C-alpha cells in the first residue's frame, strides 16, 4: 500500500522535494510552488482519504508515517526535503521526528506542533468529531461554507473562499471524516521537544496575517519566515514569495550535498 502521487523530474543529483497538502486538498495544492523549483525532482502526494489516495485510510500518525516511508521507498527516493502545509505540516513534523533515513530538511507552513493541555485536547476532539459527523452526513458545499468561516481563514476574500468551497466539495465526505479523526490535533503528540532535539534543517513559514500560527511558530525551534500578503494558506495566496523563500533555503542548506 502506497500513497498516490505526481512526480516531476529535476536535475541529476538534486534531492527530492516531497510535498504534503492540507486537509481536503490534494497533490495539486503545492504544484504552483513546485513549478518554480524546476532544478529539483518533485513528488506531490495525495494523503489518505484525498485525491488518488481517497480509498486509503490510516489509524493514526504512526501508521501514516509508515505509509509515507513505504511510499518514498517505492519511488526510490533516497534523499529528500519534506514540505507540508497545515495537516500535511503536522504529518511532516511527526515523520521527521521519527528520524527517517535520507531526510535532509523540513519546511512546514502553518502546522501545529501539538496541544499541551488536556482540556484543549478534549475540546479539539469534540470539535473534530462534530465536523466529522457533518462531513459524513451533509452536502460538502454546506460543510465547507462553514469550515472556511473559521477564524484561521479570516484573511480569505469572498472570491477565494468560494473558490475553495467549490474545489474542496469534490471530495468524499466519509473519507475526509475518517482522516480528520485519525489525524486530529487531539491525538497528535506534542512535538516541540523532539523538534528541538532534531538533527535536520527546520524552517517554518506562516502568513504575516496569520496571528495564531505566527505565535505558534515562535514556540518551535525553527528558522521562521513570515510570508507577506498572506494568511493561513500562504502558498496559495502568495506562491511567488513562498517559492522564493524555499529556493533560498535550499540553496543555503544543501549546496554542500550537490
């Protein structure tokens, strides 16, 4: 069992860039950024319950990490840089903390390192279960209309919000619900200590208008990058700036490996 993905060629000897999308996205989500990094071979994956992996399910983060390892082996990816947004960022951080062979670096955009309070975990679990019930039982356009009213998406314009609702409503609600519950922030371990003890490069992106994740970025031991003219979904709102920052990071961090 492996994840579905789209791969694009790069120059010989360059490490792979492996992209993980956010909840209800798919392998297309990062391609606007990846196309600006053509020197590097790129792999855009569909997470379980999404896109070409919509019929796959995982029981939690450990199983998700093993599935990611199996997928990279199947593509013969030996050296890679892991890049994830939101849910994909949380999965990327968890996977990186397992010290996978061949990981050169980690770049996360808007990914939560983990809840530290038991009450907060219980509240998040209850919230995710309510959302999951709605994803299973209601038309997706109705659910996403409410989903994108959450404070973290406040920077979206009405047009951007409508475009996302239309795009995300193509998903399978039951599979989204399964992934939402199995990778809930309520069941994710707090990764701050493990990330601080890392032996890989770690950069954290956040939109300058995303106050919540600007604050969370300060809590992790990473090099922080504020993306201008963007909120929570910075790579969609300002792909040029995200790609430029990522290109600079890669030039600085992997020049000795080429």
